[in-house]
C-alpha cells in the first residue's frame, strides 16, 4: 500500500498535478499562520483578532492538518518557504 501511495504521489509531482495545499486554508487560517510561525502565543493572536485562545488553538490544529505539518518547527519551515515570514528583523 505504501509503495502504491508513493508511486501515485511521484507520478503527480512529475506531471505537475500537485495541488498547493496553501489554497486549502481559509482566509483566517492564512492570517493566523504567520503569527503562529513567529511563535506568538494563542492568547496574543486571540487578542489581535478578538477571538478566544481556544479558537486560535482550533485554527492551529486545522492548519497543521491541512498542510500535513506535525510540529511548530515544520510550521516555521513552511512559512519561510512560502515567504509568509522572513528572518530579517
């Protein structure tokens, strides 16, 4: 099964049919993503958008699931690759 999945993925990559997973994010998730990548707390983000910290936590979980990311380091790397944040102060 794993071999079939990898083979299918490689075929899609070679043919250029891979979807940009960023487009799966909602507008709010796209707004929250850079702040999460910059290590802002749920409470800080919630205050900025007038949300509950639990709502921000839900956004983080959805973002991670949709982008197939497993930790904050992967989230940071993704945001840097997509140029959603920069290393410059």
